C-alpha cells in the first residue's frame, strides 16, 4: 500500500512532531503517501484495513473542529478504533499530570496518540515518556505539521511542484504554528516565502528562517503565486497588536480589489477557521482562486498518511523485537 514515492525513502520515524526536523525527502514521502490514499479514494476504495486492530487516541487539550474530525475520520478510513479525550472534566482537574493522563490512556491499549496542546513542546514531552507513536496536532505557537503538509499537498496539486514559486504567509505570524510549519516545509522544498503583516505580528529575526519580510500586502500582492491568509489568533494574544479589526482588514485583508491586482492564477489558501470580512472577504473565500475546501479535503489524506506511516514503523519494531 506504500505509494510509489518519488524519494525512494522508507519512513523510519516513530513520531510526527514537526516539519523542522524532517528532510525534504521525508516531506515528499508523506505527500506521496497522501496522494496515493487520495487516488484510492477516488477509485472507490474508501475503507482500508491497514490499521485494523489499532487504537488511536485523540488527545485534544484545545478546542478543534476540523483537525479533530479529520484525524478521527482518517483513523476510521484505515479501520482503526478511536478514543477521544477532552481535558474538560478529566482527571487533570483533580491534579493528575499531563504525562500521567497520557500514560493511563496508553495503558488501555492506545498505540498512537494525536495530541493538541496550548503549550509548545507538549507532544515532544509525551514522545520521551510513551511508547505510543505521537502525532502533533498543534502545540502552542510552535508547529502544526499536518496543516503544513495539507497546505503543501494543495499547492503541489495545483502547481505541480515548489521550485520557482513564491508563497506569501499573511497575518499573525507571531502566534501562528501554521506559519512555522509552512516556512519549514516550503523552504525545504525550494519555494520562496514572504511573511507579511503588521510589524507587531512579525517575530524578530524571522529572516533567519530563510524568509523575506514585508509590512505591506499591496506591495507584494502582484508578485506572489500563492497567498496563505492566516487567522488573527485573538485567543493567544495577550495585548493589542493593532488598533482595530477594521484597520487590520483594511491593510491586510484579501478583498476584491486586491485579488484583481494579484496574478491571474494566484492560489488563495486559509487554514481556518476563516473570519469573513477580516482575513478575506466572501468574494475571495468563495471565488475561483480559493482552494480552501481542497485544503480541508487533503487534510484527511495527509492524516491518513501520517497514521499509516507511523504504524508501519511500530510494526517493523515489533517484528524485530519478536526475533
């Protein structure tokens, strides 16, 4: 069931914690596997037995709709059982530690855990204490690797590759784990990246990650091939980073005027949830340049690929241990 990977590489990592630690070949392997699952789905093979007997735990310590649903559906499409955990009303409120909670869930036979947490590094902590495979579903302001991968998959489907592309990440770069995963993935695969937003929402020294900085969307809108509009993350902001939502939308929102000044084949992405009238107007969100729903669709196949490849590693480990 492995895809005909363009890399010739075999996946060997027991966890998927971020794109920063992956090579370009490993990223392409994940994308190739996701593309293979999408091909099979299009051919009518919507239920595969590749994770039959496996239990996947969804440990979400932050609210989520798309990511949680996508991972649950991905596990079910691979015939895995799922256990959904929410911190609300759990033993954490009684003083149990985060690690002890996860270890107890693992003791019930959960062999893969999908973890979202408000603290950067939380999935990495579990990876050092548990035998289960850990998939990072977003940790604080650090990374969101499967979101980065589904963005990459969507761009590759529409553009065929990354060499020579210029991608703009627009908005709240400071608090965005999606931005960081995109930066690591895009730059490793040969794309140029421009980050754009208010000066207060651009981290200092971000140029050291190999990106260009712009504080003026109108300056760059006509020169980029892809525009990824990041959500203003009010829940992670502890102070006012711009005077008003109206002012942000005026200077950095993608609207009809800006889309008409963009390249004729520009792609519009947004990780969601989108705030209509803030990061982009309905004319843009629902227009011909938007591939936002393609991103959602591709998220399912990226997450299937992540769960499957981690399971393959655990299978190989079990076979070696049994010898």
